[in-house]
C-alpha cells in the first residue's frame, strides 16, 4: 500500500476529508519551497502536490504560469525539484507527496531514470497533465511497480469511456478538474461537481479529489460533501505572490487553517 493509499484509508476510518494544496517548486525562491511545504503540513494538509516548473503549460492559468516563470528565472528544473523532495523527507517521512507537471522534463530525463530517481527522493505520486492514459501505459506500469501512484485528470467533458480508462490506469486518487478551462479560470460550479461525482464513483473505488476553483473555506466545505479530497492551488499561489518572500510562509498557513477547520467541522 502506497503512502497515498494509506493516508486515504486512515482518513476514511476517521471520517475526514483530505486537504491537498499545490505550490510550484522554486516559487517565490528555491530556498522557500521546503519551508512552504512544511508550513502546508503544519496547517493541516494531508497530501502535498508540488508543481514542476514548465515553460509551456497547457492547464495552468495566469497565476500558476507566473509562478512557473518565477521559478524558471531561478533556474529550477526537475532535478532541483527532486532535491527539494529529498530535503523535505529529511524531516517528514509520512506526508504523501505528488509531483505535478508535464511530459517534456520526464521524457528529457528518460522515463525509467525519472521513476527511479523520483522513488529514491521520496515521491509518492505523479500527475503528468499531458500524459493521457492510453498513451502512457508503460509509464504507469513502471511507476506502479516502483510504488508511485500515477494520478490522472478527469474533466466535466470526460466521456464514460475516458472515465473507465482513467479508472483502470490510475491509482492513489483521481483528480476531477471542476472547471472547463485553466486553473484559476473562474468560480467552481458546485452543482455541476455534485452531479458528476456519482458517475465517476460508479466506475472506480479510488478516492476522488476535486480541484480548480476552490478558493475558500466555504467552497472547500461544500465540495467535500461529495468528494474525498479538495485540491487548492491557484489561491495559494496568489497568496504567495501577494505576500512576497518575507511573508509567504505565514500567509499560506493563515489561508489554509480555516479551510482545514471547515473540512473537519
């Protein structure tokens, strides 16, 4: 059982929902990434998603694009991100950690080498936005053999066939993208989410996380009524951008704590 699977099982027994924050590695500076990761855990996060900076993202809105640009200006690449994971693991061996990014850095590294190095660093799951399940069977197999969960995205426009494909290929959890657009594109349609989750549940026993558009405690609480996890990214990135390096850690903790409280209420 992977760390991700074990965490969701523990949450299920405790009748709690998972809080999964996303930050971009290297933003606002490389030196702040691990302190921010630790702050996310201290604020009550159950699983962390760490973005690998990329120059040509397809799913990221302006806020997340700017975070990648800031990280890339510092020269942060995939190898640096794995180094940050290793540093985080020196003090935290329990919190599941998911890398989220795009195929190009993985292909440039080599799939087998990436899986081997990610496992050694302490990565528990990988979301590769532009790896559709039918085109990465070998990657998913290699990851699962190494104990890394390949996590796939579903959208409001996903067909029944795509839901079945993702349910077969993925592990850890499924990530339901609640918006028809990029991250931070608008406010979440809670009724639409509630209508889609049962269809996904019928196809899989995996936990379902919902992201894109969750911005505060109330939207998180309402999503958690039907989902197993809430994923918050752009709102955190915006807080980091507004706060600047000096206040980023404190502001992120202040943002997440009431969300955690709302999920547990």
